[in-house]
C-alpha cells in the first residue's frame, strides 16, 4: 500500500497497482483522489466509492494570519473551516500539526480568518503551497499585515473581511487538530458598505474551493427565506 497526502491532508491509501499513477487524477485536482479508489454501482443508480473521503464541497478558502513572539507573522491557507456557533460567534479551523502555523496558533491562542476574493486567489494558493519556515509570505505576496483591534496577530489589509479569533479549545481528530475559536472582532473593507452602513458581501467577489479548484461566487439564486416569502 502506498500513501499519498494531499495539500489539505486526507491521507489516502492507494493500492500498489494505482500508486504509479500521476499525482493528478483525471479531473486534474490533487485533492480529488477519490476517483482512484474502486467504485461499485448501487441500486440508486449512484456509484459508491470503496473508501470514503472528504466530499463536502464547496468550502471557504481562507487565509489565516497568525503571529507568535520571535517569529515573523505568517499566513496559512485553510479550507477545513466553518461556522460552528452564532452566540457566541464561533468558528473552527482544522490544521495539521506539522504546519509551521500550528505552533504559532497554539502558542499565541489567536489567529485571524481573512476571507478571500478574486484578487487574493493566487496569494491564497501560494500561501497554501509554501511554508513560513522558508519564506515571509506577507512579503512574497505583497500583502500588508495590519494590527487588529482585539488580538496581537495581524490581519491582512487586502482581505475584504477579517475575523479576529481567540482559541477556546483544541480537538485532536486524526490528521488534523481542530481549533475552536470565538470571533472577538470583525473588520470589513469600507468599499463594500453602502451609505446606510450595510455591508454588501455579494460585492466582495468571494471565492470558494471545490474538489481541488477555486471558484468565484456568481449568480444570486435567491435570498434567505425566498422560497416561503409571500409574493407582493
Ligand atoms: C486550498 C488549500 C486549502 C488548504 N487547507 C488546509 C487546511 O484546512 N488545513 C491545513 O492544515 N492545511 C491546509 N492547506 C495546506 C497548508 O496551507 C500548507 O501546508 C501551507 O504551506 C502551510 O503553511 P505553514 O507551514 O506556513 O503553516 C491548504 C492548502 C491549500 C492550497
């Protein structure tokens, strides 16, 4: 059995027959190894993969900035992230222990989730492929570390939305440890505020990550509750 590790981290065991295949599969994504596992047809007319894996897409693709004493501030790209509570506002990020950022986040107990848009897509990919052990990612990507209001870690000035987070717990899960965190500050780019002060997320050009590829969000199909709203 050969082991292959994708950039995000699900370890897949591939039979030795398959291990000589190229790292990219037919769909082109390094994160799409499921196609390489054996498949079975089901009565539902679907195909059941031999080995279950991460198929929950799309997901956000965020740039997490962090800092700890004696080190340059760093950025790690994270797709395994999500909202987990409304009150208090909380989110999680799952990070592999071997990431340079892991200790920085653990030691400082803080990080910033910076949402990404079309303009940040390349930088997000870069920060997910290079380590802060070797380079200064803020400098390489021409990004600006800006002080936060509530925590010592810097946010990324060029991001449309930055969420200042304080770690409240760490759950070891396997390949990744999940950092649970409370959102203690939200900073948004004023260009997306209208004259009433309402923030228009739809104008921020946010991107999503799905099965190894980056997408810019597109057409609006409806708004919350539109299926049950009475027509005027
Ligand atoms: C789109 C994308 C999503 C990623 N998501 C995660 C993630 O959720 N958790 C993780 O530990 N690594 C993830 N990675 C990999 C890290 O970002 C990558 O290993 C990075 O180089 C770590 O940087 P560091 O060593 O400076 O901390 C992702 C990479 C990419 C390109």
